[in-house]
């Protein structure tokens, strides 16, 4: 198992340590282990994460705890309607003594960015993240600057019907590997939360389980999780079903299929397996596909569950 999940850098994946990261995160974000597992899957797959939910359910806490546990340099950007792209990317300021401009990097130059309430900003400001998310670089004043490795964006957004929000365009949505929702905790989890004290105080007690170098090794190991030809047939069948279904305006693209495979590999690695099984694809499909499909006649979740039930496993 360890050899099968060895990364290209030569370091094996410590599955016990992976479990400790999940356990520690679950103690801070009680009541929704599925959301925690999907978020870690997204990070291991090297993708960006969009969390859409009402305020106060732990979206920001999830981003903070992942940054601490994974030993990542963290920056939070609070998006507002009056924010400008330079507030994110940085700005060049003229130095009179030297007679030239100096670039002052913005908060995007960190390993993990929390784009808090991203849909509170205007589309122009939202678009400032497009190059960073796709190319892992920023171009300003004609010069391209590399972003740190690894680099992730975890964006939160309030429900789109709330006042003062701007919808994310399809091009921006497609740059998120996954979109998840945390939801309200059940009664037992909520009671534990109420009795457990302030999450911010507990967050300060979280210590890193790994560092960014180890995380990069784990990401490289995801590429070594085996996908059998029959599983590729299954992914293709899912893609084709969305394109030929009356439920969706536009079906999933080949890029969405690659994202689905990448996420399924990461999910399988968390499960401790060196190969992907159909259940891995089914587990990540709603988070990978939901924001890429425009449902015409019913709820996204119900339609995706129907897709899973109706497309046969090879």
C-alpha cells in the first residue's frame, strides 16, 4: 500500500497522519464529517474549493483549521462591494529615491487563500482571481510573478438569493474543483458545539500535523492511484448521460471528467486504497459536478442522485 501510494518525490503517504488530519478537523467542525472529508479531498487533488451556505455554520472555521493542520501560509481576504483588484493582487508604488516603481504583493501571495464571501464583490474584482486560480501566477504591470507552492483558494459565498450578492460567472465556477455545503448540525452535534466553547479559542490550540512539503508529496501520490479502464468507461458514461439528459442545460465537459477522476483518486487515497472503485466516483460526483450543471426542472442534488442510480457500473 505504501509503495503504491509513493509520490514522485519518493516519500510514502503516511495514512495514519492523513487520518489524524481528518480527526482533528472533525473535532473543530462537528456534525458534518462528509464536508471535512470532501474539503481535504479537494486539497489533496490540488483543486480550489467553493463553500456555499448561510452565515454561521463553520465555512471560515473549516478553511482556518485546514491551513493550520497542513502547515500552510494563510491569508483571509474579506470581499466587499467596494473592493478593487489591486486589493487582492497588489500594487506598484513609486519610490522617489530610487526613481522606480516597487511592487507590493497583495494577500493572494500565500499558500492558502480564504476568499470570504466572494460573491459580495463585483464581477470585476472576482475576476482578479482567475489567472491565479488557473495558472498559479499573477501578472501585474506587465510582469508575471509565480505564486507559492502549493496554492489553494477556499472561497465562501452566501446563498445567491441574499441581498448584495453578485453571481459567479461560469468561467469562475469552473475553476473550483468542488462546491460543497456544510449545512446545519444535527441536534447532538449542535449540543456538543454549544457546550464546547468558542471555536476561535479552540482553533488557536490546533497544531500542524504536516508541512507544505509533505502536502506536495501527498498531492503527487494522488497521480499514482490506479484507475482501471472499466472505471474510465464509467466516467465517460456519466459525462455522456449529462449531455443527453433533458434535466440539464449543458452537459459536463471533458475537463469536468478530468476533475472527477482527480477527485476520485484523492478520495480513494484518503480511504487507504491504491485504486479507484465506483463508490469513489459516486462520492465526489455531486461536489464536482453540481456547480458545473444548470438544472432545468428539479433540484441539483436529486438529479445527480438519479444520475448515479441510472448509469450502470461497468
